[in-house]
């Protein structure tokens, strides 16, 4: 697949929330706000997402004063599944949308038209759609990203999970799998690491804890 490339570079500023996010350790994705950074984090965790492109296309629209303006949507999301159309995304705080809706709706209309022409879809993600229990849990899981789990230990835990009835809480699994408190504490971190690698699936609709349910063990490639 031929991917869209960025048409605009985001300038860095030490006093702002601009910066770069290491997307899956491969791409450096720029963001201009904390809510944009959080959106990128959400897309990174989503297994369906293939690639994320920042500032992917520049559009023109006529503003409320009749003048032509430029508009660059924030991101273009490509998906692994062929039947999922690429998603052109604008990320905004809900308060900003409410305050400037009459101006922003003209930009959004331009985004909708451009997406339709290219066979994409256009979506607006505000902070209430991005932030919540799922993002909070992703942040917690990311604390275990640097865990070193050997292939032997990884395979052993996954094999045991495949032989036990799911769903099961992390606590119940560890009480079955471990024999002492030290092993219990070591393996709870390994479970969160496995979830971050998408080796297992957790019910992340509630705050991450030992009561979080393990719902699925993924098949190995």
C-alpha cells in the first residue's frame, strides 16, 4: 500500500506541549498538544491500526468572512483490515469545539469532502472520546514496557493460560500459577507486559488491577 506522507512539519517549542511520540518504536509521530499525544497513544495500542501519519493533507476552505483559508487535519490512520477505510482525524478539546464551532464546522466540512473523494472517512476526536478508562489502563501497562521476559517464561505462562478456563481474573490465575508471594509479584508484571504485547487480551473497561479479567490468549504466528 502507498501511504500518504506528512505535508507539514510541526515546529518544536520547549514551552508548549509539542513533541514527538515513539510510535511502536518505529515512527516518530509529532503532536501539538497533550490530547493529540493521548490520541497517538490510543492508536498505538489498537491492534487494528497499521500506520499513523501526521499532518497528512492540506485543504482549502472559505471562512466566515468569505476568505480562502488552509486547513491541515491532524492525522491519517491506516488499518490492517482491508475493509476498514483510512480515517482522517481532527483532534480537539471539546471546550474548543464548543467555543469555535461556527468556524471549525467549515474546516470539518472540508475534511469530510476530501475524505469522501479519497475513499477515506473523516472523524473528530475530542478529549472526552480519547481520555477515559482505556487510556488510563494503557498508561499503566506502558509502565511495564521495559520488562525483560524470556521466551521460555512467556511460553510457559501462555501455555498455562491456554489450559485454564477463561475469562479469569489476574489474581485467580496467579493464585493457581504461583506458589509464593515473590512469584506472584513477579508474574503480575509479566501479565501486564504480555497484554502490552497483545499476547493476551484483558477486559480494560474497568481500572487495571488484580481483579482485571484475562479474556483471551492470542494464537502465535
